[in-house]
């Protein structure tokens, strides 16, 4: 039944595709250095308390072990990693590794063994023995979650009347939860740290921002920025987990300091659950009301998100309700719940994917209460200006996206009545849901250099975590310069290259792509000036360089957002349509067909854009049906921290996914007309699945993931 | 990982010599043992690689179909004799693990694979199976994947195999070799219930090895089905699985075989349900009754109560497929 995903799509293939599939692409852990040592972390086996004793004798004496670091003997980090919390907090901030004997969560690093081989470091780590003074811990969100949470999550928001939904003739109020989801990119987080001199450091590190990592490491170790070199040539997925510097990175740098050799540290899969963040467990409640003909009267969206006891991580689950529909009255409240866990972080579609699950499920519930088609309900409340702030949109074609997706999935086959259709003994259901995410543009600098042989080199410090950044940049440059893409080389993943923002928030093409566009524009103009007479639109670069006796011509161009980026509300939009089959006896859900439409401005690289949407949809299917980080709260410890037990979709779970684009340039966001698309590819997918499951079965699952036991 | 020795003897006698000492472990495909060693759950002093032994044949014998202990799960699932005579076994094999794992996994290793209980795998947690006397972490913990039949206060783990569920249903026998010679035991008596000794998964004694299994000829080929319910469509252990085989003649069930996976410390034969079905017509009503009968001794824990509903539903569904009603 599952059709394979088509392998071909229009457009240029990835510039680094061959290197990736042949193994020629080198990831951070593969930059082995001469005389390199290996580090393995030892995590606490209790959840809260202090280390009473820590015995490292056996480990230190084990063959090949060079050093065992603990809070007792580790050099202190002069500055520590600065907090990412959005507001000043009384909490102590990012974990300070090997700093004191406090245990803040299960798996808190208490020691690191450095040895001459990985196996010996691992064996040494198994010999480190600690005793603890245990304190009572709490890792479980309470049943009555709104009680006892007071921590900051952002200001309450009201537009119009508070909780106006309660006055509507048709209304409902429901609670929704999703568990903590762990990013789990295929590539394990890894770092190789090498001190070149006592105050000069080079790292090969998995990061979404070479310069942000450079700056944070420089601050922590009180080094000059220019004395920290960060390389991150290829990144094997990150989804947000590599947007900040984590304790293991600091630990590896400390280890290299102690053993005076380059040190490699690769997290294990279980480490990935407690070391590099996750999408936090979030409880949400939606109150929503409409007139009998489906005009929204009000939406109230409350959310409580999990964070750690030592750091406040807040995101935007309630933003979706502020902006997706033209409701005259909107109330949002968002709080944090502190537990004895590691700190969460942004994960693809951060906040909005969470919020969309609640809001778009509630909209679906409302559509049944109104006996109205879910698309009609959305069109009835279509926002023509931003409900949050009244601004005009820079562009919005979500209505076209609804129509495209509905046609592709065969929406006319959907039964308005749940549990009304079946096919070969399976219940059939259709569902849809949408999402939005802010479209951003940051400052970026590009160096572009045309050489005598007619090849163009473009440079940026940006990382590519997998979307095909290099491919998009080459296409933009080829288009602007009017030369063959094969003649263009994009160099990146190196903090010493021209400034670029982190790869996050779906903003890389908008920021770096615009800078490539601008740099190429300037470079081309230079050539045209050299030609005289205003030049032609197709300069012969090789000839001009030769005629002018120039070995090459280069520009360094800074590209920045303008006043339009403030004037308009800029958003990317998506809608997902899903057809599911649900087995009535066993509760098994099979995704039968998916159609996703993105309204994200101009599509720069059709092939990688399609992959981006397919990947996001698959992530959303995982969120809907299977992802769940499970902690045994008696111990505060994960019981499924591996790929056999933490389920992500496999090929057999994934049907054909049709990825479509409205593909209309945004006139205001940037010179290339492209908005972000990574986050919206996932946002809205989980509720689309949940809504389809309801249509198939008549069962509304409000607590993700939708596993078979919840449907029987 | 602890240091260990590795040997690859050329003869069965040499293997039996090598495994006589406790601390020695046979390694076949290594897909389970190596993981357990990396986790520190098992730490043998010596690995005895049996891959030089001639135990990878599938052939017909007077006893039915003989399958050597080293036959790969992937090879077995595609073998024409198996597809022809015992398609149930092929279906069960293909429902297990992933193609990559099946390409390494052997019949003997599959039978001997250890439970996937999270508490067994995490050496910081209590587990009577891993470390007798430490308690059962799963009993009051996260026990969604755990047993509803035949558990004991010491252990509620399940045997994770799919292949074994089919072999139990098909009434295979196991051939075992030890220093004292060969012995044969029914497949259904190979694995054991946890009782007071959950550290023992089965009745293979120290110093013994599995040579192979034999499946007697039967009339089930046309009417058998393996149904595995899991959290994703591939590469996941069973929440509940059912092997159903019917000998249907003239609209009457002459004999029925039913076994379940994911519900007990061993592949769980449903003898009462089988008895009930014998002589009956293959109707949905009879299948549902059989499914209810099968559940009589079931007992659930905090997170696996859904199995009380899922198990009979899966039995009935598997029977419908086997009986040609679905
Ligand atoms: C991620 C993952 C998912 C999986 N999913 C499934 C699944 O869905 N269904 C399923 O059924 N299985 C599943 N498996 C388990 C897989 O089937 C087993 O790992 C495999 O069958 C073991 O065979 P092996 O030859 O690799 O055994 P090994 O790892 O080599 O050995 C396992 C044990 O058997 C013993 N042994 C091996 N051969 C003999 C012999 N001839 N005599 C005596 N003792 C012997 C060894 O000493 C060892 O204790 C999964 C495994 C993994 C890692």
C-alpha cells in the first residue's frame, strides 16, 4: 500500500549530494588529529542531590587512561556559557560542567575519562564509582498542572475581551498534551578540541552556528574571538539541538587542556537524551467559541511548558493562537514548569508546532460542533491582516494553499461524519491542519570572488545542517551572475569566513541568500563598470579579467533587512492534508497519503525544497504517532533512550508525500522573495494526522503520540 | 567494554569444550550479544564463535523440515521449502527486526535473544533477570511492553521473538547438543516462565548448544497468518503478536494452533482456544469466543492494561485472516 517516495524532482541536485552518499563528506567527529585522545562522559545515576564521594582510582589506573576529570580536579571555566533565557532569571543558568558536586538531573555529567583510545576511555568510564546524598526529585508534570506553576513564560496577552469564547453560542474547551520529543538527529553530537597554544583554540564541532559557538566558547574561556576557530563543515541533522554550546563541548575543551592533546568527544545515543535539549512536554488548554455560522468569537490558549530547575527555556506555543485566525478576541497565557530534568531547547517548529497541535485540533473539533467543513471554517476566519498587531502581511496566499492541498488529497472524498468510511476492513479518515512561522531576515556578509578561469567562489561562515544551503546559494549566484552552477563553489562551516547568523528559525536562505544575491549584484556591476558603456547584461568575466590584467575580482558585501521588515507582518504558511487508514480492531494507524503545501515566497531550489517539506512531514508523523521520551519518574531516568525504543518513523510508515508550493515571491522580505520553510514543513502536521484519525474513528486523541492502545 | 577472548573453533566438539566453562558465551550473528556487552549487561570472558560449524542447512527429513541453528533469519524467511510448507514462519520472520538485522541474526541466536525490558538493559536499575535479588524495576515502573500471562513477582518481562511464536505454534522440536550427547525437546518447553528464577530464560543448560529445530509436516500452509501489532510498521517489537494456523477441511476446523508474542516470558500457546476451535466452523463468532477463552488467566499492570483488549482483538483478527474471513 505504501508507495515509494518519488526519487526525482525538478531542479538541480545537491551540490554536496555525491560527497554525502559516498562518504566523502567529513563530519566533525571525522577530523582526527595527530596524537588525539578520546573522552567519555560519566553521568549521574541519581536525579537530585550531591555527589558524596567519587572514586576515580580504578579508572585512572586502567590501561590507556590519561586523565579523569571531576568537579574535584577539573580546571575551572573562567566565564561559563552565557544563558539563553529570554529574561533575567534567579536560576543559576546553563549547566556548569565539573563545577561543583550538585546533581541537577539524571545523567548530569559527574566525570570524564580521557584515554588514548575510545574503547579504553569507555572502559575507564565504567570504573568511575560515585556515592550520592540523594534528595527527593520531581520529574513528572503534575496532574493538576496549572497549580504550582508560577514561573515566567512570557506576558499574558489579550486582544479584545478576556476569555470571550465563553460567551459564544458554539464553544468548547479541551486540554492537549504532548510528551518531550528528543531531536535525535542521525549524527551524534561530537566535538574535537585542540589547543594550538595556551590561549588559542580550534574545534571541529557539530553546530548550527560556527560564529555563535565561537563567541560563546570565547566568552566561557575568556579568549579573544579571533583566537577561537570553529569548523563545522557538514552537519548530519540537528533540528535545533546544535543551536547552543552544551556542557559536553566545554568538557572536551577542558579535557584537551588537561591532557595537552587534542580530544575527541562523541555523545552516545543515550547521552543525546540528556545532553542537547529536547522539545519540552507541554500542556495546553484551548477555549474556542464561534457564532452558529462559524465566525470566531474568541480563542483562549493556555500553555505550560516543562523546563529545568536551573534554566528557563521559553518558546512560543501560544503564538499560533495570536496570529493564525481573525478572531476578535484572543487571550493567551503561558507559564513554565520547573522539573529536575535537563533543559529543553528549540526543536523544529519550536513552540508553533506545539501550539498548532492544540489550536488546529480545537479548530477541527469546532468544525464538527458547527457541522462545517474544516476548510470552510478556516476560510470564514481567514486573517487578512495580522490579528496580533494589525499589521499588513508582506504576502499571504494560504487560501491558495488550502485549495491546492484539498485538490491533491481528494478532499471531496472525506465524509463529514466520523467513522463513516472504510476500505478493505480499515477505517478511512481525512484531516487537515495548517501552521505559520515568522519569516525573518538577519544580517549576513558574503565574500564573492571571480577568478581568471571563470570560477566563482562564495564564502560564508554559515553551517548547513542538511536543508541544502550550499545548493540554494549556488543557484542564487548562478542566476544573478548568469553563469553555470558547476562553476560556482560555496565555502562555509568555518567561523573565520564572513559573518553569518546561526542556521535556525528557517532564516538562512533569507539572510545568507540575500547576501549572496547582493554580493553577486555588486560584483557583476564591477565587471560592467570595467567594460565601460554601461556594460551588457551578460559580461564575459574571463575576458574582462584578462583585458584588465586582473587575476581575480572580489567583493565583500553586507546585506541587512530594511524598514519593510518592520513595517509588514512577515509569515510563512503551510497546510497539511492527510489520509489515514485505521484498523478498527487493533488500532494500528497507517498514513495512506499526504499532501503538503507551503506558502513561503519564491522557491529557490525546488529539489531541496521538496526534500525539506517531505522531511518536515515525516517529523510531524513521528510527533503524531510515535515520538515520546519516557522517564521512569521513580528514578527520574529515561527508559527508552535508544533507537529501538524511541520510535521515529521508518520507511514502512511513510507513504507518498506530495510537496507543493504556492511559489509566489514575497515583495518585501528581501531581494530574492524567499521566506523560510523548514519549520512550517513540520508545524501543523501532527494535528492534521490527529484530525484524520478522528475522522476515521470518531476518537479524539488529545495526548500525543497516537499509539494503537489509544484507539482500541 | 571489558576485555574478552575470542575463539572460532572448527568442530562441534571443540565448541562444546569451550563453552563448558561458565563465563564462555556462544556468539552467532552477534546482533543481541554485542549490544548487551556494550551495555555491560552481559560480560563474558570468552566468545566462542560458532560460525565455522556446518549448521546452516535447511532440508527435509523424516521428522519434517530441519533448520540448522546458524541459518540466517533472512535466508529462512525466503527459503522455498519454508514458503511452501510453513508460510507462517516466513511471515513471522519478516515481521521481526529490520532487513539488516535479519541478515545477521541466526535461528539459534533468535531463540536465545534476551528480553528487551528497559530495566534489564540499564545496569543502574533493579532487575532480577540481570542481577538476581535486586528486584523487578518494571513491576511498579514503565511496563507498557510487559507480560500479561505467566509472570511472577520476580519478573514481568516478555520474550521478544517473532520467529519463536511461529515455531511454538507449528509444534517444532529443538535439538540440543551437550557433552553427554544430543537431546530433543518440544519448542513449547524450550523457553520457561520466570518463576523464582527469572535469570534463566530457557532450559538450555550451561555447556549445551542448539543444533537446530525440526518442524513436523502439517496441513496449515493454506490457512495460517502472523499478525503483529506494533507502534510502527517495521523495526519495532510486538505490543502483541499472534500466530494462527488452521487445518481447515470441508468447512470445519480439524485442528487449530495459536501462539502469542509480546505477552509472556515465552512464546504463549493458547491451548484452550485451540481446543475450543477444533471441530468448529471458521466463523467470526467462534473466533471471537476462542479469543475470549485465551484471555482467562491474563493479568495486567499499570501501563499494559490495553493488552487485555488488544490481545483478544488481535487473536480474532489473525484467525479471520487465517480462516479466509479477512
Ligand atoms: C533494534 C533491534 C530490533 C529487533 N527487533 C526484533 C523483532 O522485532 N523481532 C524479533 O524477533 N527480534 C528482533 N530483534 C532481535 C533479533 O532477532 C536478535 O538479535 C537475533 O535473532 C539474535 O541472533 P544472533 O544470531 O545475532 O544472536 P547473537 O547475538 O549472536 O546471540 C544471542 C544469544 O544467543 C546465544 N546463541 C546463539 N547461537 C546459539 C546456539 N546455536 N546455541 C546456544 N546459544 C546460542 C548467544 O550465546 C547469545 O547469548 C531485534 C534486534 C535489534 C537489535
